[in-house]
C-alpha cells in the first residue's frame, strides 16, 4: 500500500482537480477517497473519478 505525505496528497488532488476542471470540497474529498482506495494510482483514480462524475450527473438529471 502506497503512503503519501500531506504535501504529496495535496499535489495529487490538485493535479486531478485541474486536469478534470473540477471545483469544490466535495470533489476533493471524492478524489482523496478514490486515491486511498486505489493506492494513488493515477490511471485507476482517473477512471473511477470519471465513472463517479457520470453517475453523479445522471442521478442529478433523473430527479
């Protein structure tokens, strides 16, 4: 299991936020959760983040 210090986590999260043009604390928490779950693997986190965002938009539009 990969352990990152706080600065590395922040840099990873900020890079993912910028790459996906995201804003907000809830998206940061989502990326941090996915990072912890998938050992901070950028490709896995990106894939799961994309899927989560699609599901989130779908759920918001269906209500």
